[in-house]
C-alpha cells in the first residue's frame, strides 16, 4: 500500500491517523511515517485497511432526505 492509498483509506473510513494508531495499538509516530511513505505499512494492516475502505466506498451511510 502506498502512502497516498493509506490516506485515501483513512478518508473513506472517516478516521484520523491518531485513530488508526489507537485501533492498531501502534504509536502515532509510526502511522505518520506510514502516511508520509518513510516506513512501509505492514501487509496485514494494509490489507485490513484497504478492505474496510472498499467496504465504506461501496456501502455509504444512509443520507437524510
């Protein structure tokens, strides 16, 4: 996963880098490094986040009329 895709996934899920760090039990600084592209995102975290973002993209929340 690229840093750009990570940021896209966070936007799709409505999460911040801080929120992702908390969910994954990681340091915020680590997630910031992922988002900058200076540290590679672990494959398991990347696959999980990508799957969630795809779900959110395909199943948006209902909107009020």
